[in-house]
């Protein structure tokens, strides 16, 4: 969770204040309480909240419990800043932050003293994941949940993948109200016969001649009637028979506004540890269930991302900033093929990913114009600058044996002038986008 919601909203936040904090004893027993190694109560509070959130506890900010402190009251010591980073992100990131801090005006002597003290005092042992018990609730009445979910699938020149996904939706234990497919395949390659093979499904098929993922999704949302909306990609696979049922169970049990499934991304490597537990998130992966009220608060898809990546991240960010409770349930799993043709690849987007850049010498994961637009919309100029440094250095990172990793560094260094040029060009395009966007339609009143 990267940007803070308004302090006036009930919202998910790890910025815990111990002036008034209600926590389950079970959480404290499993995840631990306050780390005495921090200098300030504020530093210990942030560590406590972040640890709970990262380990699976649901942490919510309730503004009327106590008066929010002013920003000046929240200032941490250099020691507490570095200890927090070392505790949760490791020694390498602490070293990185020391370098960036020194470049930004922090005293190198104070930074080195703080690092030496952290090394001397050690860090808190890694706590276990919070185990809240099974999410399955036998009181969940299956009969009462049929025909409440609208499934939304945009597709573009991927009929074989689409047929596979629809075939798996046939056997759901909870029957969807409708499955809305918006087909953007060009007319000369468009197949209008395929729906006949799925006459048993509650299909609604719309054809869209103007290409754009946000245009397609917004069209489907406006045509939908479900209390819940389930967003899927046409290349989703390994959909379990109780997929919709499990999403609804978690949504109702936790009172969530959004439930995301765990996604096995083709070629992306193992799922990071923090996404292998149930936790609060601000992401919007394949196989995400929303209450309709989520979009009433957050708005629909921004047309700025019609032909670029990160449209889902923008909606998730707006929902999170509006106070929505968004959770990931790792027990609900699907696979995502990232098909080599169709979809955003038609527009040249997501051709190179972070995963591919780690295993191919010439691939560099330079942020696209739409990704930079997202950062410039929601974050500060300083945060944008830090992102640039991290991503530039990230282009030199590879996976494999040390010899290959060294070769990756050498090749990426040779490409560095071009990498910086691409970054500047994409940033220029992002600034231009800011003069034309956002264009975010609303669900209410359409």
C-alpha cells in the first residue's frame, strides 16, 4: 500500500497510532507487539502496523477515534527510518536508501552511525504469517447467491483462449447472472459464430470496432446488472469449479469491497511471499471480484489507459484511496497465460515485462508512458524521481548464475544512454497525457 488515503476516511492503512489502537490478542500472539529497538513511539507504531499488514492482519484507520497528529508530529529519526527499511526490506535496500539519502542532503556521518547501531542491535526475528483460520463458512447459502455476479471479459483476437475460459465457466457451483464479452477483434478476422457453442451460458456479446481495453470494460460495466462484477482476461486458465463461490465467500466473510484471486503468471517466476497469504492489497489482478458499490465510489476505467498498461492499477489505487476494503485470498487460484498475441500486445504494450527483463540480455523494463502517467497522477515529483533511479538500476538486474548476471550488467550499461532516452521520451508523453486526462466516467448517472 503505497500512498496514504485521506486521514478523514475509514480506510486500509498500516500507519498505526498507538494513541488508540484496537488489536485482536490473537494477532499480537502470532505477529508480535512493539519492537523496543526503535527510538520513537511513532517509528515503533509504523513498524507494528506494517508488520501486521504484511503478515495478513486487516488494519483499518478509523478517523474519529483520536485527532490525527500533524505531519510535523510524525517525523522519524534517521535511525528509525533506516531500521524500518532494514527490518522489512533488507540490507541491500537500506544501503540504497543511505546512498539516496546522502544524495538528498542527509548527513553521511549520521547515516553511517545509524547503520552501525542497527547492525550492533540486530533486527526483530521474522514473525509468522497471521493464521485467521479457514475462510470457509458452512452457513453460506449457495442458493441465495446465484445470478448476482456479472462476469466481464474483454477479448481481442484470442478466440482459442476465450473458448477455453468459457468452457471452464460452465461448471461453476455458483451460476453467474451473465457473462459479458466485448469483442474488439477487427472485422476482417472477427468470428461471429463462436457464441453458438456456448448457448447454455448466459452470454451477452458486444462487438467494438474502436480498439481500447478501457472502452471495452466500461461498455461491459454499463451493460451489466449484477450486484458483483468479476473481471477476467480472455487468457485466464485453470479456473476452479468453485471460483465464483470462493470469491463470494471471502467477500461476505470479511465484508470486503473487492477480493482478488492469486494468479500464476506464465513466465513470471514464483509468487512473492507477501502474496501467498490473505492480506489487504491495492492491486487488481486477473480474477478480481468487486461489489458494484466499489465502482460507484472509485469511478470506472480511465480512458488514458485504453491502449497502455496499468489501467487496473489505476482503478485499484482510486478504490483504495476512497477507503474500499480490498483483500487478496491466495487460496483462490487461477492461471494467466499472457498470450503472445492479441490483447495489449496489439498496441505494443507489455511486450517486455519485469520477468522477461530478468532473463533476457537485451530486455529492459523501462516504464511506459501510461505507467509514468499513473505515477505522476498519484505521487509526488520526488517519488517519481526515486522510481526512475530504481527502474534504471533495475534494468541491470538479472536472474541466473553470477557470470550471466555480470554480462547482464555490462550489456545494460552499454544500453544506458538509450534507456535514459526512453525514460525521458515516455515521461514527455506522460506529461502530455496529463493535459488531456484523466477521463474517468462514473457508474451512477450513466
